[in-house]
C-alpha cells in the first residue's frame, strides 16, 4: 500500500526494498537478499515467537491500563517486524538507544515483560539495568535519545582508536550503536544536529526510523515531501528504505547497515515504512483523525500474518507450532499481569537516597525535615476511628 504523499512531493529515486511480499512469498532483492540467505526455519520460528510475544505483551499492557493498573501504555501493534527485525541482528555488545515504544526491542534484548511495565506502573523512572542489556532506558522527551546515541558512538570509536594506538587493539568486533526514533521525531532539531555530528566524525551509529505514518495526529504527508531515507544523502551517508512489515527485509537491511558500520564506513540510516495499527498512547483516540478504510488497508499488511503465511506455505510449519506459541504467549502475559498487580509504589522517603551516589548532608537534612513533617499527621487508623465515632454521635 502506498503511503499518503504531500501535494508538492518530488518523486523519489530511492528504491524501497522488500524480500517477503504481502502474501508471504520470497521476492529477490539484488542488494539485500544475500544478507538473509542463511536464515533457517528455526530462526524464522524464533522471529515469529518474538513478534507474537511482543504483541501479546502489548495487548496485556493496554488491558492493564484500561483497568487502571498502569498510568499509561504506548502500543506497538503493527511495528513488530520493524523492531524485532532490527534488534535480532545486533550483537550483545552493541548499544541501543530506544524512544518509548520499542517494547519488542527490549524483549528481544532480554528485558523481562514485568520489568518493561514498571515505568508505566509509575513506580520507577526506569525498569531494567541498562548495562546488563546494553539497552538504555526509555526516553519520553522526543528525539533526546538520538544525540545521546551519537555521542556514545563517537566515544566508542575514540576508545577503540586509543587502544589501537597503544598497541592493544580490542579483540572483539567493533561496537555499533542503534538509535530508534519515529517519523514525528525526525522533524526535531536534535535529529539534524545528531546527523551532522555523526557524519563529521564517522560515528558508528545506525539511525533506525520507524515511519508508522502518524506523528500522533499529524500524517506523514504533512511532515515530509520525500521519504526520510533520502535525507541521509544530504549529510553524506547512506540511507535505505525498507518495507517495515517485512521481517526478512528489515533483518537484511540491518545486517547490511551493521556490516558497513563495523567496517568503519560511518553512519547509516534505515527508514522502515510501517504503520501504527493502534493509538499513539492509551490517552489517544485515533478515530478522531484517521479513517477506518486506511486502518483496514494497512491491516491486510499485518507483519505477523505475513510471516505466519510464509512459515506455512514455504516451510510447511503446521498449526501445532502456532497454537503452542499462542499458549506460551498467554502464559507470559498472565505472569506479567500477576507481577504488575503485585507491584507496590516505593516510599517517598526512599527517594532521598537516590539523589546522589554518595551520602550528602543537605539531602539528609531534607529527609529529616520531611519525616518530621509527616510525623505531625495523625495515623490513618486514628482518623478512621474518629470519623466512625462522629458518625454515630
């Protein structure tokens, strides 16, 4: 399906890569097909598990929020191939900088579903250990993670060069950095500045754009006259357009980009053209700004359905596999729900211990002042007893 286009758009000469077509059949792509020639049926089944697992966690997250158990939830439905397909080819040593919708990326990096929920439960500003997973915490400030990613990438390149100059070159593969953002964030000034620095200093960074066609209620046609991948040429590095609902196309594009980055050929940009099938967040109502016909047309391009069709038709995978995966995903979702309901908010007084890495006298004084203030209130059970006596008088 063609995306909406700006009335003044100039036709793009940049090709749109696709390997797994809308019916789940393999189409040859001269540039990218070699990068997925070694993918086995077992690996395809893993990708299917990851995509459907992320979707089931997403559904449960929406349900929990609607029931008042989460402060907010950010749905990912429709973007599973773009996220899993880009996260799966990375190395454990690669550093990932997400925005706030990359749930499938987090799960693929080993973050537990219940840890993913902690931020949205409102009990922490994070949820997982960034160093354990080489995955930074979510950022709610649009595009702010991208300059962080470029700075980190520049630092890793400098560290590697310093080690080589000292005669102790690292034995591991060069580290790559992946910065995730969407079409809405692409219009922010931080993106431009990040790409300028990345190009100037050959930063080993992959800019991965999930173009889901909507920046909340603003359609992509309003945001840009050209595919976002064409912007890379203005900075002097390569940009790729790929069908973001094609899991094999995304895997191949990511492998291609990471190969160039590890070879020291500087940054690469990938635009994965996909669709946000749900709301921007659970505080949003997409029926106010987009048509049902559009949603139904994109629904026929569902990335999960496409991979399922390919597994069945090309590899003879039977219903038993899909039914087993569905049961396992339900079990994961139910365990996650139980974990979320068992979460309790932290005590406010404990937050003073997190202000600085080391104890500070001023913070200690502020904590003591707060506790003294709290001690001035009567316990809740005394208030309840007084109210009961007054009601019976």
